[in-house]
C-alpha cells in the first residue's frame, strides 16, 4: 500500500507531480487560455466585488493561506487577512456582510476552522472552502468551494495536500483577477503556462532526493535550525521549519529573512544550520545580502536556489538547485527539498515519520 516506498510520507512527497496535475486537470488549459473553476461560478460577482478576503486555517494549511495572501493581493488587488482559526474564533472578529472567507483544510474536520467559519457565516460572510476530503464537515459548511483532489493523505505531516492547496489557491486568485480585469492578458496567460509546467518541475525537484539525503546526514545532529525566505518564499520557510519540527523533533524556526536582524540573528553561530529559500525572484538581491549576514557570523547556509545561479554557490555551505519558476508558482517547487530534508532527518534519527509523537491527522478537538 506504500507503493514500494518505506513510508507514506515519502510516497506522498513523490506523488506530488501527479496530485498537482490532478488538481489542475479539467480546470486549466494554457493553450486555450482558459480557466474554469466550477465552484466559483455562482459566487463570481461576490468574489470580484469583495472588499476584503479573510483566509482561515491552521498549521500547514495556514501557510498555504499566507502564500494565497500574496497571490490575491498581487493579482486581484483585494486586501487579504490570513488568520489562525483558533485566534479568529475567540476574539469577536469584525466581519462585514459581503466579506469573503476562504477556509483551507486538508481534512475538512479541523474543529477550530469549522467553528470559525460557522460563526462568520452567521454574521453574513460568504464561505469558500478549499478542502481535500470530499464531503467533509468544512466542505459541507461552505457556500462554495474547490477541492484540492490530492487523494488520501496518510502521513500525519502534510505534504501533497499543501502543494495541491497552493495550486488551487493560485487558480482562485487567477480566476478572480480575470473576472475583475485586474491582471493583464499577458500575465494571465503566462501564469497559466507556469502552473501547467509545475508538475514537471516538481518531478525534477524530486530528483534531488539522494542529494538531500546526504545533506540530512550532515546536519541531522544540529540542535536548532533556522529557515528564512522572503515574499512568496517566506511561507515556504515557515513550512520547512514546521516539517522539521514535526518529523525530526529538532527545534526549528521560520522567519521572513529581513526579520533576522530584529532578533534571531543573535542565535547564529557555527553550529546553526540556516536554510534559506533564495530562488531567483524580485527579492533575490535582498536575500543575497541576508546570506552574507549569516556567513559573516559563521552560520551554516543551506540555500535553495534557481538553476543557473552563479552567485550563491560561492557563498553558501550547501546548495539545492531547483528549476526556475515564476515567483508566484515557485513555492510549489521550493518546498519539495524542504519536505525531503525533514523526512530524511527524521528517518536517520529513527523516528516514526508517518506518525510523529503527539500529533493526530485531524485535529477535531480544540
Ligand atoms: C502539518 C499538519 C498540520 C495541519 C493542521 C490543519 O504537517 O499536518 O499542521 O496542517 O492540523 O489541518 P487541516 O488542513 O486538516 O485543517
């Protein structure tokens, strides 16, 4: 049932070219320039005219929400807030009629997320669900939605559900932008092609598996890890750190790279591996400076970079080279080696990576 893999987690990591493909299939056709999202149609007017979108989720799904914030604000020019469901539900949040809530949940059963959307619904918000499990409680409680179609996720740590969420959220952002006319035809078509190419790029990134395993050998005894990224890759840094914590029980923190100098830089010394997601995008020059800052303090830099980068390899201790992608789609590719790194460190330490201690697949209690 593990399809020849040692663990469900590895199987699910390797399924991603297919799961992302399945998620896009029937929805996106770059050659035709067409994008169809059945679930949106009925609420297209509300989405287009939304004054505000509030994204509610927990854990990894919350990280997908952060990426969606960048996507929707860039493409649709609608203000977005991303909320932890547990905080949102208890603080008597301001919800105006017409506000759009996007609830993201793999299981569709997360108690905090479910209660949060129910109270928002009672106050007149439109609930749009992005769930993986068909017919789940959150899917049923939503007015409309789009499934991620990633198939059952058995590994407790979310991997393929995350990339499928990113794919669906990109489609939602693009659809709203198309309806609103807030995107140029050229960028719209370009992004459709970029998304269509993602499964192949993810397959290429998976070929890094052996290299990442050796890197895991080298760093597995570190006590702490720092993960840094900027822009679209900032949530990827958070996700990489969460994966490592869950699977290998190593303390890890994710930060926006520029926040370094406001505190975390005090942690940097020669024992600290710093994973920096530094793919080529509009933040590239800035992140190169952040790498210099860490090297100046003797931190060990593991950089995820884009093919053809000739600058960072001369600075970093280790590089992981991933295929080039538009910055909006880049998280789908750059997260792959971070999933693999957490997996291999967990396995090398002898832990049960499919069922990490203290964690449950669906958190149905608050
Ligand atoms: C992390 C992980 C959790 C879930 C969180 C939300 O690997 O699996 O952080 O992402 O419990 O779960 P869903 O998406 O089912 O609402």
